[in-house]
C-alpha cells in the first residue's frame, strides 16, 4: 500500500488534536501545507518556521506533536535540525518533506529518527493521513516517486537479522511500535531504527507492506 492508498480516516490512538509546526523556507509551500491540513478537524497548525533555527526557537514557547520539516533549508538544514530536535525532545514526531525521491536520502531521514519521509508531490488530501501516522509513531515513506525506489526485492536478496525478523513478525501480528518496544524491552527509537533497516531490505515503504510481505512468505 502506497501513501496514495492510505485512507484519510487512518486510526489515531489520540484523544486530542494534533498540533503541527510547518518548517519550509518557501512561504508558498507553507501556505499550501496549511491549506491541505485545514480540512482536518483533528489537526491544528500552531506555528511556522523558515529554517531549522526558527524551528528550535518556535518550540521554546509552544506545544507541538508533529514537525513537518523540509530537508533543504538555509541557515540550518533539515537533517541538522532533526538531529537537534531528537537530542532535545526524543519523543517529538518529525515528518520530513522533500522534492528528493532518492532512496538513500529517505533512508537517512529514518535512520536519524524521522517518523516518515514524504515527497512534496504528495496529494494534498493525503497529507493529513501522513501527519496522523507520524503522530501515532508509524514509520513509513510515501509520495509519488518513492514507490519505484522501494520496489520489492527478490527474496534471496534479503538479509534480515534475527532481531529484525522478530520485529517483522510482531508487525505482522498487528503490534504498534510502543507494544513492540515493551515486549522486546527496548526503546521506541530502537524499534524505529530496526524498521528502517527492514523497509530497506524488504523493498517496502510502510509497515502495512512489511506485514503483507511477512505473511505472504510465512516469515
């Protein structure tokens, strides 16, 4: 399932609205993102920033659940900002936005702790779903262009470790990241890191595809 197929009513285990901060050096993009999220009753944009330094400053005086973070920005780029965000607020969900459909760039974003990586070509109607997934801790990649980059790999190319296989089986059982972390006695960040590697090795772009892959192959 690609992000184009993710339902807009994606289940979110939160009883309150999702507070979003938008970071992009182009005002036009920020306006478009706000417009795309405006129709979602459970999402509220609480701030904007034109660069990484602006993001850090904005977080000093407001509560934010999800940061929509552009990869390329002046003064402080998205990856540098992502590193600092997780050093300061490891539980903050960060969704990277980019025009770059390069597989390695997307993988690097998840390795650094992002909850997701979506292209700016994502359909406006699907952006709210992406934000909900980020808020719920789901790791995924999506947007027109990434599907080809994450085409399924031949089964004999797989090289999952025993720990990755364990996590993959739990994903196939429908367990969320928090449940997996508790069961394996690791942090949610560690689970996300392993999922990043699993996605890359299986050639899938989200946990639904990973679960389907595991079930089809009897893993």
